[in-house]
């Protein structure tokens, strides 16, 4: 009888262990299902972001360039090129904060981030603020057409019913300048947000390339740019000095280059960083990049790294207009097509 009771207890224990094991298996299976669903949702989420970013475009080929299939194939100087299928572009704008009751201020920083979503390779195309373009002006804080004039591209931002409309108008102006490349997305930052942008990556470290006007920052000095020092390094110039906008542009290019390298290293370790940075400057910025597009770009760079980054400036020359008293940057139209071919096309 005692032996029988012992067997009964063993059976009961075995049944209990089986029930526990079964429950554990159900829990593990459930967790796996949740994980798979989450991964599937993330994949779908990022895939949607990529689909939103990609655009085909009809090249506005200059004279002497043979384009077919709406510009998908181009023949130039005896070479044949085809559009890269995975290219996307985001217009990055820095607003100077000089808003009035009639105008939205100017865009003192204008740059295209051209991203190959297949490789992660990125080209930064800088457009000098004094670049002369045709601008469709509007009446005070409206989208009602007034006239078309040739002016500095920085001033083109002034027109529109609000900052978002001004940024979209800048996308159109820059797209035309670069032969009709698709440029639907923008990120607009007020200059007062530069400090917060630098703080979000724990500062930007670089060697000053010149004595910065109105500051104690000297050429050759190593700087840890945060807060107001970051803003001053990027924005200050001596307006009484000839070509000061060009010198400032070199500082801006240096800052962005160092910032991007540091940000992408952080994103590689934690893709959430990209969203955190955007959130850190939300009170200073406007963008039409949604969570899906930002999540996709963060995922891209975390998996590929930077994949290589080139920095180019739209070719041209600076001249002084004695009639207006302003400096003007005249784009060399013959130099635009080679940049477009190099960035957005590949040899057939």
C-alpha cells in the first residue's frame, strides 16, 4: 500500500510537470508569435517608408543631352546612363528667423541629401544661398500668385501662406534648378534649434577652419560645439566682408559633415536615435517626413552604415551686382548635368 501511494505521487508529479511544460510551451509559442507579428509589422512599416520615399522622374535634359523614356535613359558625351531605381532626396533648410507680417524670412542654409536606398551611399549637394533663380512671388502670406522675378534663392523662402508652404515652394525651386529631380520631402530647422540639434548627439567636435566673426572662436582651435556655440559657428558672418556667405558655407558644410558622421554611428547602435533627434528639435522644426519614412532611413543607415558620403557644391561663380548692392551666385548650367548623372544615374 505504501508502495502504491508512492507510485500515485510519482504519477501526479509527472502530470504536474507535463502541465507546466505544456503551459511553458504555449507561453513561448505565444511570445514567438507576438515577436514574429512585431517583426512583420516593423518590416511592413519600414517597407512602406521606402515606398513613400522613392520617385521616378522626368529629366529636364539640357540642350545636347539625349534623353529617352522620360529621362530614364540618358546619353551624354558618348556615354549611356540609366536612372538608379533606389534614389530618394530630402531638402534640408535652415531658416534665419527674420519673419515679418508679410514674409516668412529667408533660407540661409540649403542642401539636398541624396540617398541611395540600395547601398546607403549619400551625397550632400550644397546650394549657395545667393544662387540666382526665378521665383514665383505671392501676395502677403498667401499662395496667390503675384509675379515672377529673378532673385537669390534664400529669398524664395519668404513667399507662401506659412512655413510649410514656403518649404514646399523651395522644393519646387531646387528641383527645377537640378533638372527636375524629384524633391517631395523637406526638413526645415529654425537657426535657434541648431543648439538643440547639437546637444541631441552630445555635441559636435571639430577644428575651426577660420576665426568666426562676433565670437572668440579662432582658426585651428578644437571646439566642442553645443548649445549657442553650435548656432554661432554655423550662422555668424561679417556682412561687411565680401563673400562672407561663401566662407560661412564652408563652416556649415564642415559642421554637417561631422554631425552626420556622429549621428549615423549612434543610429547604427540604436535606430531609435533618429526619432529621438527629430523629437529633440520638434519645437524648432517642420518636416513632412513621417514616422514610416524616418524609421526606414534609420533602419537603412543602421544596417549599411553611411555606405560612403560625398559632398559637392553646385558649380558657379560669385559676382557683385553694383545695381542692387548684393552678391549673386551664378550657377554654371553646364556643370549641373554631370552632378545629376553622377548622383542619380549609373552607367548602363
